[in-house]
């Protein structure tokens, strides 16, 4: 597991490769988003699936070719119900087949677990990692280590074949 401080920009030292999966352990959304911003190739289609309202993400992560989906039970355009795990996998599989290069951000794993259960979300993350690896897409999964137990976090990292990045606060 790599440990980084919030002052680092990661594009130089940590290039994102095709089919790369990264679990970002951070309780600080801005640090995690900075890592993602610096790691995504400029020619990639960016897809955000997050519990954070899309306009707020667009303020932090703005890419020319992007789509932002909000994880919520509210009905509307660009909104996905947290129980629709299969729909998310199908949508990302389709996008990975139609786009030249895809970078996927999944934020809100804790919310998905609360609305489903850990085993269902674990299977979902395995399917997402299969989509990323088979299509050469980049997948970033942001998790707050304080919101999960060590066993669950280790299972996610191991079964998604992800490299892990953890942020340490500077004193």
C-alpha cells in the first residue's frame, strides 16, 4: 500500500495504466479527488458515480468528456438508486465497449453497503473490476477506512486486484 501526503501530485510518479484499479483509502474527499484528477489521462472519458452531488464533483473534477451520476433514491436524470448495482455494471460495461479510454470513479461504497449489504457490494465490486480489467479501463474506488472494518477493506482490495493508496494527514 502506498502512503502519500496531500501535497503530492501523482501524475508524474503514479501513471494510470490500462486496466488499473486503485482503492483510495481516505476520509478526506478533496485529497482523494486530487489523486484521481492527477491520475486520469486527458484523453479518457471520465465517469463519476458518487454519493456527492454532481455539481460539487464538477467543481473539483472537471474533464472535457465526462458523465456524473448521483447515488440516490431520488428519481431523475443522472441519478442511480443504490440498490441498482446490476444497472451500474451494465452501464459501465456498455460505456467501456463504446469509449476508447474510460476512467471510472466510484465514491460512496459505504452508502452502497448501508443500502444493500457487504456481500452484495463485494460481488458488485468484483464485477466492476472485471469490466475494468477486460476493457483496459481505469477504476478508482474511494473508501473511508474508518467506515469499514479491516477485514472488509482487505477483501475489497484483494478480490478487485487493486493497488491501494492511503492518505496520511500532515502534522
